[in-house]
C-alpha cells in the first residue's frame, strides 16, 4: 500500500506569537518529511527605507526589527555606525549600554520562555514569564519612556544618565527574577511530560549547526562554544566576568537550559556593571548633521537570538549608501527543516519555539 | 398523594431536574475553569458580566446561539448534523442513572433522588459514555476536511484505549462492593466504614488518569489543543452545533467526576461518617457533601490543565498500553487475592 | 576602536596563502578600519570559497551583501558588487570577499560550499535580480511570486510603483 | 542507586505533585490585573506619550517656527509655516500640521527643539475612529485631557 504523503499548512495566522510565518509541511502519517517556511508577510522594505534616512534617523527603525529585543538592534546598528564614523564612545556610556542590553537579553529570554512553554502546553508559564518580563520593561519605561520600541541607544552614547536611585530599582528587579525562574523551573525542569516533549526532540549536532550557519543559544546548545561577546568583544564586554553556558546534544531541552542559564549570566553582568559604573560623560559630542567619509564596515554583536550583524557603506553624505542587516533568526530558520526531519509533526511547534525566531527581524 | 401527582408530576419534575442539573453544572464549570486558570496565572479572570463574571458562560452560549451555523457543501449532511446530538444525548442520558442521594421519605411517599436505579447502573453509564465516541467519529469524518478527520481519529483511539484501564478499575470497585448498582456501592462503603478511594488508592489514581484522558482534557488534550494545526473534530462546526460539542465535553467531565465521587469517595456520605464524635456531620444533607466532592474534582481538572504541558500523541498511547493497563490488571489480581484470603 | 581581529597574524597569513594559491584571481587587498577586503574575479569565486573553508577553516559564511553601483560606478563599470563576509570561529578571524558583477551576469552559487548561503542568495535574487547558477531553488523569498522588478535596486522608486502588487 | 530513586520518583508522581504544589502556591499569589478604565496605572515620569506644544508663563506660544523638528523627523509628520509680524523679533507659526498616525515616538523633535516648545506628554490614550481625528492643526496641538479625547474621536468616548 503506497503511503499517501499529506501536505499540511501551518500558519500564516500561527496563533503562537512568533509573528506571521507559514510552514508548508509534508507529513507521512505523523512523521515530518519536509518543512518549508514561507516568509515575507511582514516585509516593510527596511533596507530601502534606510537608504533615504540620515544615520541618526535609522536608529528608531531598528527598534522594529526584533521587536522583542529592540535595544540590541539599536546597539548593533549604532556600533557599526560609530566604527564607520570613527566616533569614540566614553567608557561610562559603554557600561550603561551594557546594563541596558543585558537587561534586554533577560527580557527577550523571558518572553521566549513564555512563548515556547505555551506552544508545548504549559499555559501558565507564559503568564509567569511575562510577569517577570514586565518588571524589566518598567525599568526601560522609567529610563527612556518606552517599553517595546525603546530607541534607548543613540549614535555616540545613550540618551540619559543613570542615577543611584535607578540603580537601586534595577537591583530590586534583578533580585525578583530568580524567584520567578525558580517557580518555572520547578514546574518544567523535572516534569516528565515536559522532558518527554523536549529531550531528544529537534536534535542538531555541532557540525550541522555550524554548516547551517546557526548562531546564538541554539548553536551553543549543540556544544559549540561561540559567543560574540567573548569571540569579538565589543563595547567593553571584555571587562566583565561571565560564563557562556553550553549544551551537549543540541535538542529542544538543551536549548531551553542554555537560555535559562544565560538569564542568570545576564543578571551577573548587570550587577557587575552597576557596581563598577565608571565616572564620565554618558554620550560623546556628535554633530547634529553627521556626515561620514566614504567607507564600509561590517560589525556584529551577540543579540539574544544570535549573531546580529550590520554592514554599512557610506558615500560622504549624511545618508548611508547601503545598510544590510544580517539577521540571526533569518539564518537560524533555515535549519528548522533539518531539526524537524524524522520528528512527529506535533513536535514542529516545540522545535520552532526552541529556535526563538522573530518575524520582524526575518522579514525586515 | 394522588396517583396523578406521584406518577406524572414528580417524574416530570425529576426529568426536568436531570436535564437542568448538567446544564447548570456546565455553566458553573465553564466559569470555574476560566476563573481558576486566571487565578493560578496571577490575573483576575472574568469579573464583569454578572456577579464576578458568573453570567459570562451564559453570554457565550447566547452569542453561540445567534452565530451563523455554517456547514461545508461537501460535508455529509446527515452525519454532520447527527454528531453533536449523539454526543450531547449520550452525556445527558447517563445523568439519569447518577444517584444524587439516599431516597427521602415525604409522608407516605419516598422520593428517590435518581430517575432510574438499575443493578447494572455502572455498566450503563460506561456504555453511554462510549456512545459519544460515535458522535466524534461522525463529526470528524463528515466535516470532509483534513484536520477534523485527523483530530477525530486521534480522539477515538485515545478514548477507546483509555476505556480499558477505566473498565478494569471500575471492575475492582464492583468486585469489592459485590454489586454494579451505584446506590449499593455507596451503601457498601458506608457499612464498610472506609471509602474505596483509600482502600484501593491505585485503582483511584488509574481511574482518575483514564478519566482525564477519556474526556480529552489536559494534559491529554492533544487532538484538540493544536489549534494551529489540528483543531479537533469540531473544527468545521459553528453556532449551536459547536456549543453542543462544547457543552457535551463539560457535561462528560461532570459525569466522570460524579462517577469518581460515587465509586471512590462515598457519594453523599459525610467524611469520617463512622466516628461518633462527628455525628453532627450527618445533619448536613447528603446532596451537599456530594456536590462539595464533585466541585473538588472539577477544580482538580482545571488545576491540572493550568499546570502541565501536553502529552505527545505517541507517548500518550504508550502510557496507556505499557503502564496503565498492566497496572490495572495487576491491581485487580492483587485485590482479588486479598479478598480471597480474607 | 578598530576591530582587533584584523591585524592579527592569522588574517595576514590567510590573505598571503590566498594570493599565493590563486594569483590570477586576487585583484586587490584593502585593509580599512581594521577590516580586510579581498577583491576577486568572478570565475574563481567558488574555488576560493572552498579553499577558505576546507584548508583555512573559515567555517562561517556570515552574510552576502549586494551593492548597486548604478550612480557611483565609473562609465561601463560593473553594476553590482557582491560581498561575501566569511569568518573563522571561535578563533574570531573575519574576511570580506568582493566580486564585481555586471547587470545580467550569472554567479556560481555558494550553496554547495556553505549551506547557509541558500536564503541569502534567494534574497539577493529577489531584491537585486542576481542569478546564481547551481542554487537548489532560486525563487523570490520576500516578495510574492508574481512581483515584477527588484525593490532594492537604486532605480526602483522609494514609494514603490502605484498599481504594483 | 539513582536508577531506583528515579523509578520511585516516577512511580509516586513526585514531579507531578511538585508541579501542582507550585501552581497551588501561585493560586493564592497577588493578582496583577489593573482594572482599566476604572483603575488607571500612571505611566512613568519620562513616558513618551502624545506630543504637545507649550506656552510660556505669559501665555505666549514658545514655538518660533524654526522647522528644526520638521527636518529632524524621520517619518516627516510635520508641516510648519511661520511669519514674523512687522516689528516683532521672533517668528510665530501660522500653520503647524502634525500627523499622529505617522509618528513613531522616536523623540528627535523634542531633542532638537531650541525653545523646548514641543514635549512628550504622558497621555497614552491615542485611539480615534476617523483619520481626521489623528490630524492635528496648530490649535489642536495645545489640547489635553478631555478636549484631546473629543478631538481624537468625536463621538466614541463613553461618558465617564
């Protein structure tokens, strides 16, 4: 009896909150044969827009790429622009940026934890993850007035200084996060249903992961020790002491554990940054109309989703000639098919969740 | 007590009561579910419509009543329409055999708190609950589209394979109580002084797990839950037909909870009934105890749903064939051995 | 703060080995702002990529960037420049390969060497109209299938064409 | 030894009971729901709400129609014209059109305004039913509170 392959359609109105993604699946009674992601539903033509805006006007647009972690998009673009224009950022500004970006990584991982758990069925973890995330967003609202599209990092430094009162509130929030993590880990870590849905599911070994260009926590879960904050330190990350958590067999469970451990490491970094905040200016003097001599630069940072790169080419005017963004989720999504092959089609949901992709960043 | 009243009015009253009882319990259950899941997740839940949101399910039902009831052109008309009726019918009919308390003597007339008492009441309830499986198959197949068909097949396999441990554990209770009559079983528990739930904990746990799986409830709600892919057998339904499926699922849950209470936790008996010091507990009517116990189990349903992730389908089936069925068999043998020796 | 990775010994050694192995191909080497860019001829691209990956251990093709030199190119100069951003990790060595491509010339696809080039090349085709020979499934990735024109080209109007999809 | 321990844990549903314990404790935890619109949670001090023009103490508009904000804006929401009455030293805006539906709240205009005439308010209720409600002319830029709501959406605000 020749088996009849069924093609199924998942999305684009995918209820989980990755954004607008459509998966074309070919399934042989429950076992996944082929997965073809269809993207482009959220394409806003960012790179075309950037060519008609000045260097500073591009920054608020980068908020809308990975809208779960807008501050790290800002940092990625701003570091590339500063390297191109040769602007030296004062040390205090770099440290404040690290406080903001690591808090943003924390918030992004908490959002991911909620989405993934909800996809696999643990609906309450979504609310717990978001309650913890809201405390971090309150800090951003207090710092520069916005919670999601924050636009909290400018070319040359940061918009505002950090005072002692703000540092106290940040420490209070940091003390609250482990309590939430404790609850969530008690609910999930040793739970037989959770482990049965995640251990050994969606495996990718180190060699394939590197071949597919996977980056970020998903790559480190396969045991490849490659974190841009350690490999190519930027914005004085080399002055901080933190570990890079690694997984062993690159399945959904390891990706879950690696991101949880990264939350703890981010807390550690923010504490160190607050304790040793150097004196000095919180922003360099940047001319209002920033004209940049012709040149090109490619700079990468370790965003919560993976390695986020910006290539900028200047032509001497105040508007960039070309800005190309290397999106981590765009490359990571390519390895979804490899991870899903051989698994059951009810696992595709969990595997997609463990990849932590955001469609705003994929579609640009 | 003229015969007219005894033979017509009271039975008619009881029939209306049996129809209303699950309906009211369903409304309470829908509200309880949304409220408890909300409270567990740190939010308030519905508290606007009516007092503390109790009228929310009524509003939902009303909305569903006026919603357009679409049917696919290629859907098989007869089966498509009969499916929700079958599912609803089997749940409501089963409620006729659920005794709510000891018969009450009013003057010369004894009012029995159930419609029908039969020596094999237990079997009838189990039989009726598997009739609803037909509703699921017809609903899924008649919708003539991929997702409902797969959802229906999955639900059927799950319900059928979980009926085996369910049956076996019910067998142990009937074996110990030497009768299939629910009222008899409760009286046996009263005379034995201990509830079967504590006497045979393994039977209770296996029964409860199979009951949760039987009603397609979390963490076994895979066929329905993957709304993005397989929305379960009632994907193509809308309006009142969907409301029927929805209410039937909750009615099925209430039915199974009352079964658990009757078989394992001594129906309408006050807790620690035998202890002389707590004799005043008997003053409270049996029906109240019965309701309190059912509410606990309904709460347990929602509590489990809010806590655990979903099982994947293959391990859900492996669980029942590799663990629950052998366990219930062993348990049955053990109890038979103990009874034989005593 | 120039990128420390570039003036390290490995990068100069890699570039020297590259020019030794492919004398005809390597047209120019530029070090700017701490980054090394190697200009290559179109033909030897895949051989260079394979050499970099297999012998020199450049295990990551991080990004493929396409530049439209409609206004900046000299008369008759190449319309597009395609940049291949390759890197070796975790040793953190980074190199940029630049290839000049005319408007309707066809490049060899890098997918046989770097699996992650698949979508990057589809995006280059969708946005600029560059064709890659040997690509498993060269289709548009962002725009709908029946969209005419390539949005990121300099001559494509910013507000898009009215009536367009 | 750990295999036996693991088997016992699995047999006596330890992980299941532990999970139920956590949700039971959280069942009695503090609820975070803010019952809008009865309770309104005030946004932070530096919250970036709707942009408002301001007047100095004597009631004179601060805006000198220098169009710095118009140039700084990335999504060109502004359309300003100014005139200097004869004899007056500073220009005054005669036309100040601002499109709320284009604004991305990036804050460049506030930073670049020499007389800090335009600033963020803490008003976050910005919904309207017609496009006209989202288009602000010079007088509308000074509205706040209830009159702002009536401008934004003429009929739809339920009487509070």
